[in-house]
C-alpha cells in the first residue's frame, strides 16, 4: 500500500461518484454544459498563463544538453543532430524529440551482472510512451466526429484506419465488436495501464512517483474505460450524444433525453483533465517545445554569448593598473609587462 | 529573450487548432437528424424491441440475428413481450423501414458510422427507383 497512488485512485473514484450521482439526480445541465465550458476556459487561460510565464523567463546563455561531438576542427566529425550548431540541426533535433521522444529512447537501466555494474538499454518506457501518446492523439482526433457537422473527410479517414481490424465476438453472455473496434482506444488503455504498472512495480520509479504522477494516469484510465464501456458494452444513443456535443460547439445547448449517466461521467472526467492540465506535469505538452536544454544551438565555443542585460561595469584593467604603478613596481623590484621607455632624462642630467 | 514573439505565435497556433470545432461549425446550424418512419412503421407502432433499446443497441441485435441465422439456421425471434418475428434484415426490418436513405442513413451519416450491412444486402428502395 502506498498513499500516493491510493489517494489518486480514491480521488478518481470520488470524481466518478460525483458525476454519476450528479447526473442521476438531474444535474445533467451542470455536468453536460456548465462544467465542460468552465473546464475549457480554465484550460485555455491556464495554458496561456503558463506558457507566457515561460516566455518571460530569461534564458541568457546556451544550456543545451548534448549527446555527441560538438562542432570543432574540420577533420573531426560533428554530431549535427545530437549537438546541433545550426538552427536546422536544432529543428531536426526538436522534431525527433517531439514526434519520436528521442530522449526517452536513451533510457537505460542499471544492473549488477556477475558482480559487475552494467547499463542496459531499457526500451519499454519509450514504447509505452509512444503507444500512449499516439493512441491518445488518434482518439482525440476521431472524437471530432462528435464536434463537427458535416464531418471533415480527414476525420472519417482516421476513423476508418483506426477501425481497420474487425473483431466480432457474438455469444450470448458476451458481445463485443459491434460497433466496430477502434484500436486506438484499446491501445490507449493498455499503454496507460503499463505506465501505471511500471510506476508500481519498478522500485526506483515507485520511489520517485508522487500522487500527481498517479492521478493523471488514473484519470486517463477512467476516461478510456468509460469510453470503451459506452461503446462496446453498456451502449449509448450516439445520436443524442452528438446532439449534446454539437450544442456545445454551436452554442445551441440542449440536453436530449435518454443519455446514460456513464456519458456524464466520461464528460466530467475529460473536463477534470482539461481543468487540471495547466497546473500539472501534463504541461509538458507545451514545455517540450520550450526546453532550453533541447531547443538551443550548442555553439558556446563558436559565438560569445554576452548576458544581454549586463549593465556597463567600471573595470580597472591590469594594463591601467600597471600604468598607474609602474615606477613603484620597478622600485620594489616587481616584474612589469611593459618596461618604461629608455629614460631620456638621465643622459640630460649627465650633460648638465 | 527575443523569442517571445515565436512563443506567442506558437501558442496562438495551438489555441486556433484547439478551437477547431468552434470555428468550423460557426454559423452552421446542426439540427439533429430526424429519421422518417414509413407509414407501415407508424401503423405497427412499435419495433421488435423498445425504441430506446433499438436506438442504442440495434447493431448488437442485428449481429445476434446474423449469427443465429447464418450459423444455426434459426430464424425465430421472440421478443420479451412474447411476440414472434422472423430474423431477417431484408424481410423484417426493411419491411417497415423501407427507405434506407430516409431512415438508416440519417443517423449513420450524422454520427459518421460506416455500416457494412449493404456490402451483402440490397437497398431495395434504391433498386425500385
């Protein structure tokens, strides 16, 4: 037992109960209209505030973390993407980071093997994260069918690709696969479950996991589960639901009859996720673009980076110091950089 | 430092993309579809199962019917009220709901549901025209 995940689990169960009871006692307008709008406003305003806060934060110097040879002599090969010295290199590096999670791919695990310490490639975090994020993106995009009329062809196309596999299990105790199976929803649930189990069973990861790590995982698990339940098991009247969701985006609100409580739980979970987003680790969605350890060129030796808000400091250079004290230094027998001019006065004295 | 304008640009692009459903549907009314019941269906007054069940779960019922007919050659369906029907899309369902375009397609198009019934079955209403 661990209070971090227990608290998060209880919080998500609490949210489930709130939404279920709320819609059961007739507060459907609250959970179907008011809360989604409020969540949307909180999300947009929160993301705006956070990102603009980052934009205000000074990054005067180059602090990229690099994983390869910096640009140097022409006969030493530079790692142009791992240690980019040009904006193009940075662009490719960021593209790989954002689309392919390159730095997760470097994940290693330390192990004692035959009494020796060894580092092994640990690829499953990367695989799980890729599966999770792309499944989530696909799920998000195909939900546009509830928010657009007419439905754009690219949404239908993604939906068709997503429901490519047709598995139908039609027995009396169990029906599954009608309507057609979306792979993304199942992959999303599997990946989020993996990411949770990883935190639970890998001891070093469990040690650094907090309630704020578990809560979004449980919340997303709840979203995926309620969605899967509505689609494949308990069934909902999809036309009424689209009536509601279209009402939200066209500002012609309506709460049609006959929408089950589970739908309001699903919608409430999504609203909570949206509202929670800007105040949590989930802001890595925006943060990944603004990581100074990734998005700066590593040209610290090529270009002198001067702190741009340096005020002019009055300096007393060594040259000026020596000019001031040269005679005294020579008198005291201290070495000087510049010997005084051969004194023209001495021969004059001899003449006189 | 002077990256603020790029960050602001990126943020605006994100918000515009995120608000896609709002501006995409701007000024368009999206009335809920209203599938037309034929005279025969109106006369019958009720479907093989209650309307709420049919709205949400007809695909399941049709799947079960298909399995029963194709795998087990059993064509009798007795509903909870005790009334007997023949399991047949062509002869039972489409007997009342005789116009695919005015009935089935209305909601399926609205919710972007791509049914494969018509891969095998004939849309009679179209054939007669």
